[in-house]
C-alpha cells in the first residue's frame, strides 16, 4: 500500500538486533527490540484499554504512531509484528482467515491456528475489544507458545481476532486487571496471567516490571527491557513516583501526577497553570500524541504558535517549528519530583507520509503544515503518549505500583543492564521522590506573561510563525481528516471511570 513499509524489508535487521540484544541481557532480564514503523489501518485508539531480563527491538513509526516488535507464535513459530502498548493488557493477533487479512492488509503478519501443534482454545468467543472509531476485534482466547526477544513463554493466553477490521495485533503489557475480558465480564476473577505475569511464572524475569526507551523521533529503534533497567539509556537521576489507583483502590493504568509545566525559550520562561492540577496523566506508549486539559493546552498553543484546525479537528503548526529553540519542562509528583525536558523536534509531526499540505493564506502562507504533538482533552485521565515518552526513560513497576522517570539519553550506543533482584524488589538505581504528599497543593491558575513565546519562533528557517492566525482558515480544501495519520486518544476511562483518580 502507498506510504507503507513492507515488513519483509525489516525482518532481517530486526531479528539480528534482537539476537544481539538477547546476548547482552543478563539472567533475569528479557530485552525486546521495538521498531518505528507504519501501521496499516491504525485505529483511533482503544475504547477499553482495553528472574532474567529480556529486551526487544521496537520500531518507531512517526506518521501512524506506533512502536512495533517482531515475535513468534505457535509450533512451529509464525512470525508476526505487533504494536507495543502499555495502555492495554492483552496480546492479540489477527486470524489469517479474517476478512481484512484475505484482502491483503495484514502485511505485519497474522496467525493461522491450524498450522500450530500447540494451539488450544480456552475462551471461545470471549475475546472482544473495541475502539473509538468503531473498529473492533473479536474471537477466541487461546493459549500457545510465544517467543519474544530470545525468550519463550510456553503457554501464553492471547486473543485471536477472527472478526476484525484491524490489520495488525497488539502486545498489551499493562495491569492484568485491565484485560478486555475483565471489562466485558465485569468480574475481576476473569483476569488471566498476561505477558508480564507469565514471564515471571516461567522464570524469565524476577518481577512484574519493565523499562521503556523509545529513543528520538528520527531514530529507527528503541527497546523494552522486561525485568530490568539499562543505566546507560538515561541521564541524571532515576526517580521513583507513585502510580495512583482509581477511587475503588484498584490499579488499572499507569496514572501519575503531573504537577508543573514550564515553557522555556531564549526570550524567557513561563509557568503554565491549570484548574486541573494535580493533573492525572497516563503514561501510554500506545498513544501517539499527548492530551492535556484545555486551559493548559490553550497556553501551550499560544506559546508555540500552534492553532486548532476545525477542519482537521486537531492543532497544527508550521513544520519549520521543528527547529525551534524553545522547549517544555514537565514536573511530576510535587516540587521535588522528576522533571523531563521535551523539545520541539519531538512535538512537531508530519501529517502525512507523502507531500505535506501547505498553508494557503495568512502569515504562514506557503509553509508546510504539521501536526502538533500536544492536543486538548476535556476530562481526566489525560494522556502523555509517544510525543512525551520519547524524551523520558520510564520504568514501570507493576508490583510496587511505582513509575521511575529520568531524561532519556537519545541515541545511546552503550548498555549496562541491571535486573530487578527479586519479586517486589524496588526499581534498581532509583531513589524515591520526596514530599509526594505535596501533589495536593494546587497552584493558582493564572495566565502567563508568554515571555517565552517569541523565543519559540526562533528557528533555523525564515518562515513566519503565524501565532495569531487560525490555521484552519489557511488549509487547502482538499486536505481533510482522511489524509491524517493519527492514532488519537485512548479511552482508558471506559474501565476506570472519568475523574475518579485518587490524587487528593
């Protein structure tokens, strides 16, 4: 298909990278490489988000928003490339007999159960996951061999998408309680050992935890380390902060407290505020963009010169702003918590995989139109997706319900992998953020002076910034939503409810 990369072109390097990484990983760690690539028929997001160290190679796809990894299912193994998703909890794959695969769309791979000697159906018609745009995947739950990053899970429960209009599967690595079957049955007893839990059960890793290094937007690969961290993939201190449960005390998703945001440029610094502080945000690798409260996003857009396009239903920005000298500093878990710097080259994204559209009027006339990586949302929980996560090294500890954050070391070529010592051991090399009770302090919501705004316009090009021009007014009429390549917003609140997060 036009604009898509054939998976066959990437399997060789990907598998070689995975073998090399597997050799580097010590006992108790599984290292799986993830790669950036195009995702056919990418849905708008989930309605239901939904020992040793092992590492996998992730492939980062700028336009359709996804980090993908190659694995094997069944006996003998069938290679499939699946999207990594920290915001959901099921591993699922399209059935090779699904109509979408019969149309030739499943170029990232599908699964033929008739060719596996170890395939067993364990939940007939019980797999059912839906997406915001109306797409869905339904079928059976089954168990089979699953090979990932040089490691083998002998009897993993997975979903088989027999009735699906989605052409690729996912590797959900969230809390088991967030599995699709739990939401469908409304019963906590329905949960099963998902991938991270099964890796512990099989003795592959020592605890239910992993670390994520997405690398920068232009990099081809990143990695996820199950059961360990890599001290050479971040800069400065690794700081542990709380994950917050829903109001009923259960942990469904990776919600942390965003407690400050600064806009910084050569022309000045601004502290941005919101009525929603402390802001519950989900750290979600399955979401391309980031979504924050409207009052905060209005300030961010004004700082950088982004404008909401009613035609595209998202904020856009001149592509020349990729080289802006400004950046944002995100603060978590109170005044003494970790801070992560996100620069504009991680926030200005191509709208299409082909020739970009251009502004047709206004100060930006003739300039290329790009998508801005921070969009608006109207209710909690808010999302920090790949446009944030690429700038952070993130460790997810599902046993102690903690996240560790540090600034990423982009394009690091060094490695020092450290395994979690045992089940429930704290995150290696990480210190706990002090005074996390201070997240309950609500700063006054005021309008900033926007002293940093002019500095965001200092770029390597001579194009005008168009800060006061509504971008939609200058859009060519032929450019519409159908041409966009955006994953959209994850609806995690279908499981946990909107606005019920215990931050106070």
